[in-house]
């Protein structure tokens, strides 16, 4: 089999590059101007470890993280989720997977649904937690919604 000529290689590379804008385009539903977009320190007094970091992206996705050592029985992944907003009111959901610390096996998932109101550099609201075992059976929740509060991370 014969190799490509320089002209053919440049042509194929050019065609491939034409497809890149579609790969990195932001969805039409993106909301970069929402007051929630940014990084937040969140206090959740009902969690095994009450301090979390939330990052809300302008494309309607989010991440949640807290120290893994906060729960002595289970190892939690970072949470990944989605959100929608209408003005300063934000609704969303994030999910994390859970492993048993002793067996190191998948033991379930945690789903957190939230409804918050955003001020300038803070938010307050409610969350409802649902826990599922490895077979997808509900093991906890929904309990009475718990209160959460966040403070925006800002430059000094």
C-alpha cells in the first residue's frame, strides 16, 4: 500500500479540522450569564462532611466535591449533575457513585435534587437526598428537604 502524498495529507487534515467547531460548540441552552455560574463553597449540615465545593458551568452542567474521608463507611465519587435557571432561582440534580470502604466494591449511588435562590455572592435553598443500593433499590429518602447555603469563591 502506498503512502499519502503531502497534498492528500493536507487535504484530509483540512477536512478533519472543519468538523472541530461542532465538537467544541456550546449548546444553545448555555446560560453563561446566570448568577449561579462560578465556584462556590457550600455548607450542607445534613451531610456526613458538611463542606462541599460546587462548580456551576454556563452549559447547564455542574460538579460537586467534598473530602472522601468525610464518610467513614463509604467512599464517594465527585458528584456530576445538571441545572436549569430562571433568573436567580436554580433547580438541579447531581449524582455520585458510592463504594464500600472495606470491600472496595460499588455499593450504590446518591442523588441530590436542589432548589436554590442566588444573591450576589451567596445562595440558599433546599435539597432532597435519595440513596440507592447497588441494585438500584431506594435505601434512604426522600427526607424532609435539608437547607444548604453557598458562598461564591472570589479573587481578593
